[in-house]
């Protein structure tokens, strides 16, 4: 299946929102947060909620994730200087990084957020496990936040905008990078699941991922490095492998993935101009295994690939292509290929005419 026009819809039931759709929610859960918001002259944008139980849960979850990842990474650096490291720790790091990035790009992003393909329940559970093993938070909230980002890109209400904070305040200087990279994880704004969670909250695989996410974080950070150390070295390598291939690797994946939100909206090239600030960034694309063609992605958000010309490297798209050929996924949405016309403008390649059969 080919996507040949730009889609503003990031999910089957999610419609584009505009800056004029601002409103103040009046739910009981949001009431306490709104009192503070009104005091600070904050307008809660459409599709967002301020304060309440959801905000407290968000802050608590990211506090735990950040503390363990950063603490474990600091301990990993100390361990490397104090005790050294070798091929066992770093081979586990590379394998874990590959699997975690596939979980992020194929799972969190292209499957759960954009539904770029369909699959069976067993394969969906496998993707959910890969996704939550990357430990970037709940697949439910990740996908809902990402849908809000597409609906409100660069406007008040964008979940991780480099231009406005979660309360609609314009950002300048370093604050632009900080908020879009990590600051948004620790504000009191959350995504309204009644709007951007449609097709997610009633999906049993998404909810499986959401409910079991802490278990898969433990498996990814502790069990996987332990088993790798025992298989290729011995008990003496367990601690170093957990620190380097567990916590440091998961923190590296987080840092790279968050760079799509920050760096890819501030630095890079734009093939498609005039829509928003999304940019293609070669370095981030290499590190994310295909998600750095962010300007391309915003042009064709529901596509299973972000690479639109032959030389645009997208390993995660190749994985989806392999799964499609194996019959593991189907109804895959592929963006059209692009080429330059005589005037130097990027245009969609014309489909090749089917070969004529001999009489």
C-alpha cells in the first residue's frame, strides 16, 4: 500500500487540531490544576490536561526512570575507569541498543503511534515487548503524546515543542532545546486520552504493554545483561555488563531518541518547507536507525519508512519490509519515492507501468 498524499491524521480517529481550539477543561481530575493554571494565566490547549492524577503519575514515572538510568550510567562510567570493560559488556551494549532502537522506531513510533502496518496478536505482543524493553515510558502515553505532537506541531499544545512550553509560554535560547529534549517530561501537562488515545486505550496489545512496562524494563536492564555475562564470561562480568549494557545503553537510547524531538526541529535540512520546523538530520538518522529523516516523516507521517529517495538510510523500514515479505505484517503504508525534476524541485516518482505480457 502506498501513501501518496500528506496525511494530517496520525491515527484513524485523531483529527488535526489548531491553535484556535484552545479550551479550559472542567473535569474533576483537572480542577486543582486549573486553579493554579488560572492563577498563572495559563490556557490549557485542546487535547491537553493540566495537573491532577495524570500529571502526578507522569512525574513519578519519569522521576523513577531518570533516576535509575542516570544513576546507573554514572555508575557505569565509574566502573569502566575503576575496573575496565571488554568485548562482553560492549557486545551486549550493541545488541541491546539495536533491539531497543527497533522497539522505539518500529514499535512506539511506526506501529503504536501511526499504525503504519497491521499484524497478528502474537507479533503485536512481540513488538510490544521490544517496545517496552526500550524503557521510554508507557507505549500508551508515548503514542498519545506523539499524536498530539503531529496534530499541534510548532503550536501551543505540541507535547514537546521547541517553541512553546507545556503551558503555552514562548521559549527562547537554550530553553528551546531543553524543553523539547527533556523538559517536557517534567511539566504538569499531560495528553488527554479521550482525544488522542482513541484506538489505543481499547487495544489489548497497547494495554498489555502499558501494564507490564516495569517488568520489561527490569528484563532489559538486569536480566538480559546478566544472562549475556553468564553466557560469554562468568559471574565476575555480571555487574559491569548490567551497568554498561543495561543502564548506560538504555540511557543512550533515550538521549538519541529525544534528539529527534529537539535537534530534528532545530538543526538540519528541509526538503518540504512551509509546514513546520521538522528537519532531516543525517547524524540523528544514523543513531536512530532511520528516524532522523524527520522532515520526510512530517510530510508522510503514517508511512512505514522515512527514507524517500534511494540513498536515505532507514534500517527500521528494511526490517518492516522483511516482516512484510515473511507475512508477519501486512497492509503496510509506504510513502512514494521522490526525485528531482528538471527545475530541481522534489517531486514524486511516477509509478512504473506494469510490464506487458507476451502474446
